[in-house]
C-alpha cells in the first residue's frame, strides 16, 4: 500500500493517508523515528510483509490522494476558493506565508495548509505559480516580479500618505501629518508587540525542532575525506539527540553537494556539528552551527555557507598570486641557466640521419568478397584471407596503400593475382581471379580488417 504523510506539530503525530485508509503514527510506534528522518513530499510504501520504504512522489500522489475526513475536505475547498491562478511572490511573516501578486492581492498560507511545508523548502526570491487546475510550482524571478511589487507598494504608501479629500489637504494639512506620524509610531509598537507575542507562543507551544542539513564543498574544501559526521548535540554530558555519518565517493569530487535532508527532533539541540574525517589525518575540519529558533534555520545556514565561500575564495586568490610570483622567478632562473649553458658548452654537432635500405612489407587482412552471377542470377558472398607483399620501399606503407590496390583489382573485368595494377606490388594471395565479366558482376570487397603489416 502507498501512503502520503503529514506531521502535526502540535500533537507530534504523523498521519499516513492512502486511497483506501488512514494510519496515525505517534511517538510510541517503532517507525516514528524513521518517519522523522524522511523529507517532506516523499511517499511511504508498506509491503504485504510489513516492510516500510520511501521514495519520491513520481506519480503526484499528494495531488491525487484526498484526506478522508469530511471536515478537512471542506477546509481545503474553502482555501482553494481564495487561491486564484497567477504568479506570486512569497514572504514568511509570523509563522505564516503571505503570497502577493502584481495587483497586490494576498493569500495567507498557515501551517495547516497542505502547501506550507512545500513553501518552507523553497529558496527566498523565487516566484510561486498557481495554475487554473490548482497545481503549484516555483521558478526563478525572470520578470522581476519582486521589484514590481515593491514599486507598487511604494506608490501605494505614497498615495496613502496624501489626504483623501482636497478640503482636508487645504485646511488641516498639519493635523493630518501629525496623525500620520502618530499612526506610524503605533504601527511600530504594534509590530514589536506582535513579534514578542509570537516569540512567547513559540516557547509555550514547544514545537519540535526542524532543520535542513545542507553541506557543500565550499564549507569542507579538502579532498581526502572518507566520511562526514553530522551530529545534533544535546546539553554537555549527554549523548547527541541525533547523529549519522555520510559516506559517499562524491566527497572527493571537485564540486560536490550533500543531498538536502529535512531533520525533525523533539527538542532544539545546543549545536549542530559537521565534522569531516580523513583517512590520513583522522578527525579534520569541523563546522558548528548554533540554532536560534525551533523553525527551519535556513537563514543562518546560508549566511554560514556564504562566509566559508568568501573565505575560500580569498584564500584561493592569495595562493594564485603566490603561484604566479613563483612562476615568474622560475622563468627568470631558467633563462639564466640557459644563457650559462650556451656560454660554457660547445655547440653539439648535428646528427646525421641514417639512410635505411629499401625493404619489402607483407600485409595480412580479411575481407568480405561479394559479386553477382549473371548466369544463375544470384548474389554470392564469402570471407577471404588476403596476403599482399610489396616491392622494395623506403618506408612502411599505410593501410590506404593496400586498400587502393584492392579497389583497382576489383574494378577490372579480367584480373589475376599476377596483375600489379601499376603499383609497387611483389606478390598477391587470396583474391579470386576474374575471367568472365558476364558471370562476375558488381564485384566488391567490404569489411576490410587488417591483421598485420610487417617486414617481409
């Protein structure tokens, strides 16, 4: 049976849904920890023998399988009425995503929405496209939608700051400016209180910790690693909350990337460690990340990656400059050595070329011999073993020399092996003689394979 799965952060329960039934997996189930290690959007397969496996959703089961509960169906239908087709920018505000189109229309996506986890996995700056059939996908912002929305918001704020009626503008402009400044101050205070309230809610709700493990060659640049330890440490003196080793031959490549993995834990670790291990050096380069919240701490991860990337680039540029300086020094020294050699050593006498005596060469080959018999009106084909010995030659002939002879021999109406065809040939064996041009028509030699060309 094939299931899609979802996680309720408040109850800490996984729900597996198929086209026929629904399963609830709590923390006491033996597969609960295994489900924690699975990435969002994957499907769960349970065999007849009770074996659990996971795979990518190649058949779009998350779009096909609908929740069984009627109340959930009503909820999704009510959401879909607001999700009109179009292209949207998205931002995360107080634990909910806000999708905004070019006209300023907004769609709010809470944690109960089926696309909430999918939006968490998207990189910032991408645009979300919703089709007429309700299908969601993302792409790069090729049309500059984020800039257009910022510009429209700026214009809207400027228009709001202006008085709505001409009478107020002429009579009470100072009062309106004061009211607007007071309103902006109140908004700032309100935003600050909202942030504090959301922070308190996070602490009180005690949501499980979620993190995206993402490592690249920029972060751990050496090429002698045999594996990388990934650990989520608990408080001092306690074993890690979760740890595993990544072993892959790609670690030794020039540019590698660890496949992104979504980790869910019951509590926030004190630190996250990426520790590379080398065959020769033992435990080597180490990176520590201090999580700041229980949510997906993608921002700190990307800033850390940028820091290591910039540092490695600076180091590489410095090393390249040092190498170029050393190369210049080596080049100067080579020139000086060359000049000293020219002064100290007498000129070497020119080597005289040895004149080799002419030799005969023998070529052995196989070929497919085919012709049309005009008497019996049939086409015949057989394999020949051919030997050709050249006359005396100053250098070893190439395959094209022998192929030229074969072409001339098969083009003649009357041919015997004693016919040299005007070429420097001494002896020929294996080519059938041609006496009757009526019976032997369309003679061809194909599939010529040379066995050897040696001295005779």
